[in-house]
DNA sequence: GATGAATGAGGTTTCATTCAT
DNA sequence: GATGAATGAAACCTCATTCAT
């Protein structure tokens, strides 16, 4: 499966650069260092390749976050680690993340499949949030919705940094997002119900 | 031009459904109820049409938020109105918003153009946040970054609701997002520095 | 529909020469004197084009035979005229007929469609044979089966002549086939039941 | 070779189903139950495989008819046996016969080769017909042409029955064809020159 | 003898764009 | 202003063949 890994790398690379539709299979092959026929030997076609990348990539992301969180019992700390982990993963896999985030918004043709995959990932976050509420650390709220919002917060900020080509200070960015998500923008001591 | 408005509606509709690259000019023409030649009579080509849609649409969005915020002097209240306005706009212009969010992260060729347009919009939010900090309502933080995060929060949640095809309760969703952004997920009274 | 007629001629020409599968759409376009895109503007694809040729061609053949037979009330004479007409049509439309006969034997994928078209043609012959039996000119026998056999007789002989590149003497060949079909190979006066 | 026989069976099967050009070597391998490389180990390529099938198959056909006719001295009876034998062979080797008949009329590249093979077979029939004429059993006529017509009669009827998927009553069908060929369609006692 | 991953020439099809009407 | 038949560059995909194992 040497070639499959080559294809994974090359495809992620070119898809992030040009988008799923504008990158051609010729380009994928060239970037991967395999012949065009090899792509079709291992995958049923372009759509199948894209689906594989999304699944494989999100699996890696899930695993990464899972490991970051593992061995910690406190939901709030888990949340912190998950956020830091995500930011680091985004930083280290810029191409994949850019590709992933392009997939998120996908059109109705491809949406069903991708959003299902993504939903599995949301659930990971939602489970932590749920636990936080049960421990009395987080306010009662719809955990799925909050997880979705958290993912939006992280990904849009990270993608902006990626697209601007900045070298991301993961520590700083992770902290900012964590504070933003947990404590909000309100100033300390301001009454919550003030508005 | 009667036809131009027809094209705007039809193009937004089909682009939201299939994406910029997968929707063909034939489909745009058919959905718009005009002949294909007519598209080229009014626009220089596909890219020109897309640029027109983005500019025109973002102008409408900016104007919508601007009017929602107008006549209010309190930054926190402005923020609330901006968020509610955005959610309502998403709800009322689902096709356009889906198209917008797909377009923003698109391939690097179109990115520069679109992200510049979007950045103008971020600035609107950032200005409000900046004012909030100066009034002592919001914590000191990078306003641009926070505005970006807020936009991610709003758009990812809204898009999820749109794609799920749910009838969105704007009031409720707007409130959730506003609370999330302003107060965070932490439970009332929990010490900020507890983690 | 100038171009469609051009395509009909060119496609029949090249398909007869190289076969349906080995003739490329490029070659069809070139032989027809139209651009490749034009083929796809008028037809949904190669299969659709082939189906059109078969239908259109068999319709012309049916019409030709119909006219040859028209204005004659005697079944035996109709049969004679039909056979002579078929032979003449084969002679004058060698390309189409070669293509047609290739289609007859087609594989199971394409067979259903083609054989239905061909069956319509068999019925024309069967109707004449049926009438001949009712008039007491022909022996009682399954008309459809006999029509199928007659078609086989005519087409295989004609195709052999075509493929050999012989200039066909229609008069002579028509007479041979007519005698063969009507009187058989047995010598005059030989007892039928002798074997 | 065990494998070669496997390939013969599998190849005939898939070629009859999809045609020579549309059946792929992958499909041949799969249907045969051997690896693709094995095909190329035993044959020089696709064309070589097809040529082998045709030669091998026609040899079997010739032999089958030869044996059916053997030990009989009367041309008319030989003809009857040849026809019955052919019908039975068609019935028992449907796939091969369908493949054979498709191949014969194929593109001009392969035509020359195949038609030469087929012509050898025609000669078998023509020899019998010739003998029949010399014995005074059959009318004087071009033997080759009549053999070609007889082959058309048999094959088109048989193929129709095969393709319709009917269980063929060989006895009945053989008799019908024999009568048709020998006595023609004309009613008993009708004057030959009546038309 | 037998295998199947890998190849790339060449096929089918798509679609943005043009232009005569 | 508006149209849609026509175009061809460029995309996706197929498949006979090779070759290291």
C-alpha cells in the first residue's frame, strides 16, 4: 500500500491548493508520483478518492484528538486539550484541514456523505461538553449545537490563519479560543443578564 | 433589467445546490429561465457572473446588518442585533448564504478576491467589538480575531441548520449564539481561572 | 437538421467500416464533417447515436419495402417484390446494411433494443407470408419463423456479396433467392416426401 | 492444460454476453477463474485469444457436422443430417455460436481472418449440395451461394431462438429448416412457374 | 507456471464560450 | 436585446499490456 499513501499525500496537497473540482486527476497523479491508471486501480473514480480522503483524514483527526484527551478525567481539561490538539493538528496538517473545511460547505450532491462523517467528529466534542454539563462545569445547553459552534470557532479562525500564511502560535491561539469558548467575550464580573 | 434579476435568482439557486464548478452555464440558464446566450450578453463569462453574485450578495448582507445595528449606541446591544440580524439573513437567504460560505473557502484562484470582500464584512463586526472593549463591556482581545471567530460560530451553526433543512427558530438560535459568544460555555459564577 | 443528416451518413459509413466499438467518436465526427461536440449536442452519447442509426435506418428500409410492395394484391408477387426490393436496398445502402447486420448479432447488452426494432421488420414479411398461406399459395407454417429464415437467407447472402466487394447483379440474385425460398433446392417433380 | 480449458469456457461465456470489444480481459480472467497475468502467459494477447477461440470452436463445429454426416452416402440424407446436426450444435453450444456469429460479421480488420475460417465450413455444405445436384436430387444452382443461404437460414433462425431464450425443440426446428430449404415455402403441387 | 499491481495511450464525455440569426 | 446550434480544449475514465514476484 505504498502507492495508496503516496496518493493520499499528493491528493490532499493538490486538492487543498486547487479545490476538489478544479484539481484534475492528471494533477493528482503527477503530484502523487503515480500514473493516472494507478489512481483508478485503487479508487473507483474521483468522487471515491475524495470520499476516501475525507474519511481517512477525519479518522486521523479523531484519533489525534482522542489521544490528546486520553488519560484525563476532567471535562474542562479535556476540552482544553481537545482545543489545543485541534489547533496543533490544523497547524501540522494545513493542507488536509483546508481541504476538510472546503468539504464542510459542500454542495448538496456531496453533502450527505461528508456531513455524516463530520457529524461523527462533532459527537466527540459533544460528548465532552455533555460530561462538563453533568459535572456542573458548563451551563446547560444543547451539546451538539455547542460542539458545532466550537468547531466553527476553531476552524474558521485556524483557516484564516492558514490562508493568511501566518506561522501560527499554537499555544497562544489555543488559549485564545479556549478562553473565548469557555468564558466568552464579556469582561470578568460583568453581569451575564445585563443585556 | 428584468433578465439580470432573473439570472441573479437562478444562479444563486443552482450554485447553492451544485457548487460553482459543478453547476454549468446551461443549468444557470435553465434555472434562470433565460437562454444561454443571454448570460453572455449580460456577463463576460462564468467568473464574471460569480463575482457579481458575491459582490451583490455581500453588499446586501452588509446593508442588512448595518440597518439592524443602526440607531443604537450600545456596543453590546449592537452585537446582539448584529448576531440576530445575521441569523435572520441566513434564514431568509439560505441559498445565497450557502453559496457564499462555499465560495469563501474555495480554491486559491478565487480566494483572494472573495476573502477581500469578506474581510470588509469582518471589519464591521470587529468595529463593534472594538467599541465594546473601549466601553469596558468586553475583555481586551484582538478584535479582528474575535470577529473572525464569531463569524465562524454563527456561520457553521447556521449552515448546519440550513443543510439539515430545519425550520430555524431565529430568536432561539440568535440567543444561543449571543450567549455563547458573550458569556461562554462556563457555568455562572464559575471562576474564570479555575482551569 | 443539416448536421444531423451529415452525422447519419458519416456515422453509418465509419461504423460499417470499423464496427460500432472500434470506430471512435472522433472518427465519426471527422467522417461526418462536424465537430465532436456537435455529436454530443444532438445525441446523448455513442449508444444513443447507434440506436438512432438503427431506428432511422430500419425505418427507411421498412418504407422502401413497403413502397416496393404497395399497389399489388397478390401475396406471391408481393413476396417477389419484397425480396427484389430488399436485395436492391442492400445493394444501394451497403454501409447501412453491413452495419445493420452487425447489429443483428449483437451482444446481450444492446440486443434487447435492436432486436425489438428488427422484429418490427420481420412482421412486415410475416404478414405477407401469412396472407400467402391464407390464399393457399404457401404451405401452412409458422409465418414469423419463416420470415426470420427468409431474412437470414437474404441478408447472409447479400452480406457475403457485399463483403466480397462484388458488384451485385440484383436481378439475378433476387431471382435466385426468390426461387430458393419459394421452391426450395429440390429438383422439379421430385417427390417432397422422398426423404 | 487445465487452465487453458478454463479460459476457453470463460472467454466464450463472456464474449457471447458482451461481445469481443466490450468484454475486457479482466472480465475474461474473472469469468475463467484465473488471474489476468495467466491469460497473457498462455496467449499473446486479446486478439490471439479470440483467434484461438474461433479456430478451436469452428473446428469442433466442423467435426461435429462431419461426424453427423459420416457413414451416409445419400446427399439429401447428408443434408438432412447436417442441418439437424447444426441445429443441435447451436442448441448445445449457444454461447459459442452466438460468439461465432457476432465475430463473423465484425470489423474489417478481423473479417478477413474469420471469414476465411467460415468459408472452410461453407465448403463442407457446398460439397454436399454439389453432390446432390450431380445425383439429380437438387436443381442446378451455384452451390457456394446456396450453401451460404442455407447457413443464413439456419443461423438467423437458431440465433433468434437462442436470444429469445427458448428451449429449442431441435427435432422440430431441424425439420422446419430442412423442409424450407429443400421444398421451399410453396404449397405442394403448385406449379413452379406460376409466378 | 501463475499472479496482480502498475501503467499510459487512447477513448468517451463535458461545458464555457462564440456567433450568425 | 436575445437566442441556441455549434465548437474544441480539456476533463474523466478504460483497459490491453507489462513485469517483478
